[in-house]
C-alpha cells in the first residue's frame, strides 16, 4: 500500500531523515517509534504529500506522492501532531468543510457525517464551536476529519498525546478498529502503545531506521537470552550452586532484599527452564515462592537502539 | 472548482462573523461619508463622487491588507495549512477561493456606498458618466489591492507582517508616479506607468480607457499568480 524508497529530507543543511526505506501492506498498522526530533513527523509529512522529500520516492497505492499528488492525496487521511482545527467553526461545519475539500459529494458527506460523529463520540457537540472544546474532544474532531472520507491510508501523528487516560484507551480502541480494514501509519513515543496497537514497528533515530520488526520479534530478537526471576525460600549459599548446575542455565545472579532471596537466571537460547528450576528447588526441600519470565521490555530495547552503546 | 467554492464560502462566513471585517466596514463607511460631505459646505457644491473616490482609494491602502492579512497567514499559524495542502485540492483553487471571498466582502462595502450616489441622484442632477466609471475604477483598484494583500498573506504566517508588507507595496504603487518622477528616460516612464493614481484618475473623470482596465487586470493577475506560486513553494521550504 505504501512504499517508501530512499527518503532523505534536508532542512537547510541539516538532514531530518536519511535514506529511509519501508513498506506497509494493506490493512497493516505500522508504528513509528522514536525520540522527539527523530524524523517521525518529517516522514509523515512526506507520505501525506505535505512536502516532497529532497531525495527518494513514496508511492501510495501505486501513486507517487509528488508526481501524482492529487491521486495520492485522495487516498490519505491525516491527523497532524498539532490538531489543525478552525476554532471559530462548529464541529459539524468543520467536518462538512473538510469533507468537501476531500472531494466528497454533499450527499456522501451527509450520509457519512452521522457515522463518524458516532464513532468519535461527538454526538452532543455537533453544534459546539471547536474553540470551546477541551483538548480530548479536539483530538476526536481531528480523528473524525481524518477518517471522514474513508481513506485507504490513515496517517496519525502522535494520536494519543495530551489527552486523559480514559480517552487514550478509547482512542487506541478506535485506531485498532480502523486498522482492520485500513492501512494505518502512526507515530508515538509511548512504548506500550506500540506493542498494543501495531503489527509492525519502525524504530527511527536521528533520521535513520535503526530497527524494523513486529513488537514481539523485536523483543525476542534483541534479547537472545531469556531471563527468569525465581524467589526461593532457602539458604542462598546452597541454592545458588544448585541453580547454576541446571542444564541450560548460563548465569545466575542473586539479590537479597530483607530476607527475600531472588535469583535472576539467564537461560540459553530462550529455553523455557521453568520446570527444571521448580523441580530442582522442590527436590531440595526449599520453597518456591515465585517464578516468572522476564522479557526485555520495549523500553529497554528502545534505549538500546537509540543510545549509542554497543549491544 | 467545487473545492474553490467551498474555500470561498467558508471564508465569506468567517468575514461576516468576524469583528475585523465589521471594523473595516465601519471605518470605510464613516470616513468615506466624511469625504463625501466635505465639499457640500461650498456655496456652489458640485454633484460629484470624486472626493469620495479619492478618499476611498487612499483608505484602501490600509483597509485592503486588514481584510486579507488573515486569509493564509492564519492557516499557517493554526496548522490547518497542513490539512489544506494534504487534501486533494489544487493550489490555485485555494488561492482563488480565498480571493473570491475577500472580493465578495469588498463588493458588499462598495454596494453600501451606493447610498452616496443615490443621495446625489435624488437631491441633485449629477453627470452619471464619472460616477459609473468611477465605481468601475474603484472596484478594479480594490480588487488589485486585495490581490496584493493575498500575496503577502501567503508569504508570511504572521498577520501583522503580512499587512505591513502589503501596505508598503500599495503605498509604493500609489506614489510611484511622484516618487520616481525625477527618474528620466524609459525607466522613469515605466515606473510612472506602474503608479495607481494615473490610471485611476481617468476613471473618476469619467473616462473608461482600455489601457487602464488592462493595467488593473494585469496587476490582479500578476499578484494572484505570485500567490499561487508562493503557496506551491511552501511545499519546498
């Protein structure tokens, strides 16, 4: 659906993004993850045809966003980072106007307006002046204009920033719903959001893509070694060698917190050693107080990828 | 074309619901009323709109930018320019839509000033020629001034900057024949011809000269063309 090749964009002499390549399939939710200033917004502005890249091409549904701009733009719904609203218009008036700009016929707008207002839960505010709405509602109006014309590609720049937690949950559910039949590209620096929403993640830093995979694979691939946390009731001096002797265990570290002995076990090659460990503990007559697998969180992966430390 | 209409309609609604436009209308009507009555104290007053037209075109150096400064500068400021430029709308449709809106509001002002002409026709026996020609000239001049204002609004995302630059351009056009009177030869002639006054005065004397009509239409076309180009260039900046 979206194919980006060799995207580079310069603001003056400074490159905002360099040689960015990616593709998005139909019906996929792709997340752009990166710190502020990484080039997420620049990339999105290029996809939506707001500005052309210095080098490289983007095609939407086969249409080049620069050469066949109108055709490409017809297929896009866009929610920029700062929600662009005419504050002196009513919600209804604004949506109708946006529908016309998107090339919808008056009848089509009328038919679709009610639907969109329901989906975005704006029913009580149709006649309200946008300037009087709270931030969360403005965000909903922003999403409403982006989905009004049922675009094939939905580009959302930080869709959940600055709204309250309940609305964040609602917005995420809405995006997930939309992602069932539309192609969605969204950017965020909220990590759990990515694992919740996205089929695939692009981690972007200093204008370059540093990783690309599903949230799960990213976690697994980077980790290599699975970690288990075990809390055992027994003398640490005896427990430690026993745990180390279990086949498949690479390393064990021990922490004593007010008499709670916790051991962190690194297993080889992502092996699940929970059975072996519990048996070893119980057969020695100790008590097994806790046992859990600890995956590397997206936060850790993100930090590893975006800071300049060697892995 | 339908999108240009939509842009125009939206802007017209904003004109008629915003204080700026009403303030501009108030100032225009109050001051032109003053210009109109200026000569009436004369023992033998002439039934003419010339003082009205003379005052009106000077005032429009200030008022036209006040009407146009918002048009694109605010879109940039609100960020709605991002929606406009990512919608399947051609750049010229945006510019023409905005221009037509400002022109509509201007024509409403012009229509309100017909009151002065009506007074003359009721209470005196004016020569109709200069009045009709004068209005044609005034409308052409106003349309040109709005095109200048639209260009500067496209260039900046600051309304004040946009208005001040437009006033500068309009002042330069207004004084072109005088300030550059000292320049001799072809250059002086060209600069002199660019001046608004010379072209406008014929109209208020009752002369409709194609040269003058072409002059104003060229100014309008030139500034609208530059506006479209400037909007396009936003994509590359």
